[in-house]
C-alpha cells in the first residue's frame, strides 16, 4: 500500500467536522459491535474524531502504511493510515520510468469521494486527518478479508464466477478512470461473502487523458456507464479540488469521456446485452457490507 495548511483552512475543516457531527442522526455507537451497520457519513465521523491508539506497521505496501485502533463513543474499529507525499520529475517503477511522478495520500480521499459521486460501493471510506502533526488519509479497515494476490497464489476459485466477473469488470473500469499506475492485487480485498473492496490510490490520478490499458475493458454496469456519461466537471471541482489539481480533474473528466466512447462503440458493434450488465453494488447504499 502506498504539507503545510493555513490557519484559515484548518479552522474551516474544524467547522466542517463540527457541522457534520451535529447533523448526523443519533447513533448507538456501542451497539455497532453487535451488528448495527454504520452509514458512510457515520464511518467518516468515526475516522475524523475517534481517539487513536498505538500505530503499527502494515507489512504490505511500499509507502509504509500504518494501522491503528480508534475509539469513539464506546465503539472501536481499526483504520489504515497513509501520509506519503512524494513528487519527483522522474521515477523508476516496475513498469518503467514515470515522468512527473506523484505518490500522495490525498489521492486516497479523492478516490473515495469520486466513488461516492459515481455511487460505486467498492471503496471503503477515506478521510483527511492530521496524524502526528502531518496530514494523512485514514481509511475504514475492512475486516476478515483475503487479498486478491493471495486468492490467485492459492488458486481459490470464486463460488459464483458470473458475480465475480461483474465485480472485476467494475474494478477494471475504475482503474482506467483514475489512471492507477499501481493497480496491484494486494489492493483488492475480498470479504468472506466474496465482495470486493478497492484500496490505496496513492499512485493514481495521472495527467494522461487517454486510457492506460483499454484492452482491460470488457463489460460495464449500466448505472456506472450512465454516471460516467453525465459526470460534471463542476461537481468534480467542487468535491475533489482539495486533493486534485485542475489538470488532474481535467484529465479525469477526459478519461471518463473515453470510457463512455469505448463502451458506446462496443454496444454498437456487439449489442447491449453482450456489453452492458446490471451490477448490484451500484444500487447499494454507500458502505453497505462493511
């Protein structure tokens, strides 16, 4: 897995957190351990305001992520912490030399906010928070999972191949949309009921307006394609400009258009029934299953 802030911005952030805390409905936080599910807004509140315990290294990830247990109003849950913020004119990766390289915790939060815009319930909540005096992303820890890399190495077959493929097709669309240059299999988590969750986007949101690997696009969910078709740059600026530059947002919007064009051509040549499908995860409430 894979910054200095003005007083004015910090005060605005504090005010925003206060408004969120007051606006949230009353939650029996302690009861969540007995099966009560939280909404994404409630998980975000927990991540922002929870008291943080000792941090421990996560054995996966070149950006040295940490894991810590948070406590908030009688409830405890773990979070993953990433504070990486590296910019280089060029950087040698396993895929070759990358120019204008950026490895940035803020892309995690931008990815989560983008998933909410698209109503794609495949990304656990991420928030911005100061940890040890440095800005970082905190993500909701997805319990009891297996990494896709482990599934592949152990040769475990999904129990429902059709349902699995529909999830993976959505994952592929996502990686093309955000231009993730490090979409490795350790960043795909599988729950016990075979639901996928995508994490760690610190090397995404590149400036390229073309698609990275269009051959990976096979099928697309109808609702997701409709969301991409109507993706508004004004909304992207409003929701993502805290973590993405204008050039990054422009590139994101351009790639969304390329994905729509690709699938429109596929539908025209192969037929809608072959290319498009209905994916339950785009019809769920944000955070369902966590």
